[in-house]
């Protein structure tokens, strides 16, 4: 799916997850592991197209957080092993 994105979107995601991966690599110092990063960033990445109740929003946020966590933890395989070379 990632390879089907427009090039500009793919570049943005590579850089974003490159930064998040770098932060996660230093979680021993900064306490920001992939789970914590995902909880912080997920609500800003994807959201439901129409307003819903708090329960549905909570379920949706949890699903997005799991996706973001997976993308952070597997960013090298998903976006290319040279993701840290972007910086």
C-alpha cells in the first residue's frame, strides 16, 4: 500500500517515520518507545470522516495507534533500510 501512495506523500511519511524511528531508538534515554510515540501522534494522523461518539473515537484512535506503532517498529522494512540516511 505504501508504494501506491503519491510520491510526495511517500516522501513525507518516510521522513516522519524516520524521525519517529530515531526517537524510538533512544527510548532508554527519552522514555519514548514506539507505543508512547504512537499514542502521541496517532490522533493527529487519521480520524473518522464524520463526528461520532466518544466510544467510537476511542476505538478508532486505538486502531490508528496500533498502526502507527507498527510503522515505527518496522519503518526500515516498510520505507527502506536507508531511512536513517535521510538525516
